[in-house]
């Protein structure tokens, strides 16, 4: 199909309307003819708006389509090798590495004689040092044998055996270090069971059965049940939470991971539904009275006992699409207004606008909405006998949404804890999609639920600065609640 010149097409239609106005003013057409042509022009304008949207390609810049499903952008610094986020990532890794048990040794390379003339320098004062560092990992396998004595009582001939430690319930078991390493590979690093078995065999010489690895998952899941309840209570006490959901395949069926995040806490729950039924069963939003930041999903908006804030990133992408497809001035002005306001809020000390600044923002916002109503094509009236919703363009739907939810859209400029975007929740869900790409799906629902709980714990502890190995060890040893403040 030939490429459509959107600008020239819109200009031609505008010229056609002007010509109709000029001819109408000469009184050469009857009233019936004018009404007929006005109706035709109105219908053509609606069709043109929809046509422009259908022939504008959506990507991660102007819609919610993920970047993995769009073509590579060579101009992006993250993809073109420019200034990316590597420095920030290293800073976080350094913080997490502080929790690793490290054995540090320091040696001194002495100078006893001059390399040039051979003069004895053993008693000469030191002017300074030059330091070099070697970092290495030594894999040490520790084996502990416990022999229980067996004695026969000379009085009653009963046989008595010595008691083994509580952590030695059978002839052979593995310690917390191996369990933490296995769970880290499975949950955090998202390796397959087969590859984990090969990695463990290369380290300790023993192959751990797949059933044993899954048993470790279930043990940690049970241990973290009270932690999850404690984290939920803390989440409900926070002034703002971020909410989002994404699909996850379980036993060849589509399920949904619902995430709720605030501060350092991240909680993910699995449910076969996406809407209000799932939200009710999970029980976070029905019991929450603060502000929920989300992407304008109707199920969230049905709860009016709590506040709502809409994600600015979603709105900016939708506005970008409207500008790309139809070039509406109101969409361009609204996008510019939101971007400027976001920057002003970020630079302010209180992370919000003053009363006068917010009133001015509302005035500009409403002026753009008013001008947008005049710029958009009118909606054709419902025909007699027709049922269902009236078909509207994406531009008209977005305009109506921005008019209806003005307070939720601008709340980031009025309330300090409210963020402009819902990126926090989306980032927390991102690794779940990677997990699905690696494994395809979960075969058993119970382990999918365990994955949600354990990954929630690891992400929360990661926000606190703990690497996954240390976090899992803390949970298995029961010390997590000491650091969690309970």
C-alpha cells in the first residue's frame, strides 16, 4: 500500500470545508442541500480521524506496546551504546555486595634493595604505597559428619541411639547455603531446573533431584507467608501505592499477576481474573484509603473510597499517537503542558506546586480541553433502533477521559507523595515477563503462586540493599523478622 501523506490529506479536507462555507454564503444552495452536505462533511471528518489513527503505527513511544514488540530504535541512547544506566546499576550492586561474607587479606611487597644500583634500602623510610587488588571466588564444599553412638543397656537390654541435630533429619541433607544458591538460580536468575541441576553437580559433585528443588521452593513459600501478611499491613498504611497487572500462563491458561508497590515493598499476587473479582479476592485496594496510582483501568476506578492518580507516561504516549495520527493542536498543547509541569514539580523543593501555580495549571488544562472539543469532529447522533456504544475515535475517547479525570491526572502536582508515572509498578512486573519467556508457563498453579510470593520478597529485600543469596539465607534461618523490625 502506498504511504499516505497525512498532512496533505488533512489540508485538502480543510480546504474542502472552507469552499463549502464560501458557497453556502452566496445563497445559491437550498437549505436541504446545505444540511445534506454538512452531514456528509461531518461523517467524512469522523472517517478521516479514524483512518488517520488506523494508518499510524503504534510502538512503545506512542502506546502501551512493550519495547520488545517494536523495532529497534537506533537513536535511543540505551540501544545505541550512548549514555545508558550502567553507572547507576553498578552503584546498586556495590550496595548489595556489602552483605556478602568476604575474607580480605593484605600483603606487603617490601623494597630491600635499589633496582638500579643495588643499594640496601631496608632501613630507608617509606615515601608512599601503590596498591593493586585481586578479587577471586573460591568454591569451598563443606561436609559435616555426625556419628550417633549406639549403646545397649545392660539392665533392660534396650538399644539407645545418640540424638542427631535438628537440621539432620535423614541420612543426607543439604545446608542453607546450597538451598539459597538453588533458589537464587531458579527465582532470581530464572534458570531452568535442568541447568540448575548441572550447575550444582559441577560445584559439589552431587546432582540434586528436581523434586528436591521444588521442595525447597515450597519450604521458602511457607516460611514467607507471615512476611507477606506483615508487608501487606505496611502497604495498607502507606499514603500512596502503585498498582498494575500483567498476564502469566499457568497450565496453558491465561492468569494475571497483580502487583502493589510502595516505598521498598513490592507484593505480587496471582489470580485467574484481571478485574474487580481479582481485586476483591486479593483484598488490598478494598481495604486501602490512600491514593492508588494506576493506568486508568476501569476496575480500579470503580473503588471510590480511595484516591486515584493516573499514570502520566500512558497519557503522554496516547497524546503522542494522537499528534502523529491527526496532528490535533489540543493534543500537542496538552502533551507540552504535562511535560513542563512534570519538570517543574521535579525541580521544586516540596515536589509539588504552590496553590497559585496549581490554579494556573488547572486554568491552562481546562482551556486546552475546551479548545479540543471544538477541534474534534462531532459525534454522529445515534440512529433510531440502534443499540450499543457509539463508535468514537481514539482521540475523542482520550479527550473525554482527560476531561472526566482532571483531578486524578493533575494530582501529582498537588500531592507530594504522588508520582507522575506508574513506572514503579511496571518495573516490578517486568521480570515476571522475562520469567515467562524463559519457562513458557507454569505447569502447576501452586508453584506459580510461590513464585509470586518469593519474587516479591526478593524484590523487597533488594530495595533494602540485600542480594538474593543473603535474603534467602535470612529467611531460611528465621532471621528475616529481626531485620524486618518484628
